[in-house]
C-alpha cells in the first residue's frame, strides 16, 4: 500500500432512513415544537454554558435526529445536558419560539426514566 503521509477519516455520513428515532419521538411528544427547529444556532450562540462546556441545544437536537445519542449511554448529549444552568437565555432568542429550556428538562426526564 502506498503511504501518502496522511489518512482519511471515517465517513460521518448518516443514513437518515435507517436512524432509530425512538428518543427523538419521545421528546417530540413532550415538546412538539422541536419539529420546527431550523438549526439556526441562535440558542448555541447565546448559551451561558456553551463557551466552557460545549453545550449546544442545536447539537443536542441534531444528535437526537441523527441517532448520535442513546437513552442508555452517557454520551456527549448527556454531558452537554449536565452543563446546562437552566438560565433560559436560549429560549428567549429562538426564532421559532421553542421553549428550549423546557425541552432540556424534558430530555433530562427521558434519560432519568431510562436509569
Ligand atoms: S434557536 Fe431555536 S430554531 Fe435555532 S437552532 Fe436553537 S432551537 Fe433550533
Ligand atoms: S438554559 Fe441551558 S442551554 Fe439554554 S442558554 Fe441557559 S445554559 Fe445554555
């Protein structure tokens, strides 16, 4: 094999038609507004905890939609949720009017039920 001096990372492509949306559907029932998220990132840009913890409501929602979060695991989503201070700034700037603070609480409840 020829050594080109660099490697290729694994593809991060997601087959959306094969994704297990169980967790996302549970959240959808509690917070139907999540369907209207357009991934604009306003919530992330204003997040008090973001700069030091990587917390991002936008990423939390995308991870759920792309099966990068699991109910059993202690993955990145749970780590981000634990950094949230529930200040509510993200709710105030969401152009879709999603109650992101409540969304975070609902998601924490879903994870708690799975314990
Ligand atoms: S601000 Fe609202 S619409 Fe924009 S990414 Fe965050 S939750 Fe989604
Ligand atoms: S409620 Fe949580 S996610 Fe929203 S801005 Fe405050 S710390 Fe960030």
